[in-house]
């Protein structure tokens, strides 16, 4: 997987810590494994994604100065989702329409970024997931089950 380095999206950084799942050239999901990450800040999502996800590695003693982010109006279509496995394990089926593209097994510390397509999850043991997605949540009517 090629990660984009912070500040220079034209200069990718190679890393074995992220796996890309695509169908017909469209990124459906990314899996960031819980293995040592390259140093610095590498963003795994494509620039056009509705959610930016990066892996940031800092040495002990590093300080990030106090800051806030400016109010910038963004228009996002669809809902991206990030799953972090805190404990346990699960399998995630990734779909392009009705077609199963792959099944990814996630272990503690793994992160999955769901960008497009559909997905289903199976817990292989008692599992704690942290889920992050754009809000506000509008209820079950935002989901299409098939």
C-alpha cells in the first residue's frame, strides 16, 4: 500500500502496514494493521475521500503545539466509517454491490476504513470495536440492507 506523506501528497511513502481493498479501480476499504508504523505522519485515505485517516508516529518528548482547526464548510456525499478493534477479533466482508470482494480478519489494534461499497461483520469472539463516522446519525433509514 502506498501512503501519502504529510504535506506532500505527490511524494508517497511505502508501508506494509496498510492494505487497500478495491473493485473496478474504486477504493472500498483500507486495513491498517497493528504493526510498527513508519515514522512521521502518513495519510492512508485518498485525497478525495470524505474522511481523512492517517497514521502518526511521534518520538517520546514530541510536543504538538496547541491549535484548533478553522471552520471550513465541506460537502460530503455518503458515509465513511472507521473501525478500531480494541479487543477480540472479527471478520469484515467487503462488497461491491452484491459481489463479495474479500473478507478481512481484524485483530486487536487493527483499524479498517470503509470508504465505499457495503460491508458485514462477524465477531469471532467477544469483541470491542470503536466506530467513527460522519455525523449526525440520522437513524436506521440511512442504511440499505441487502
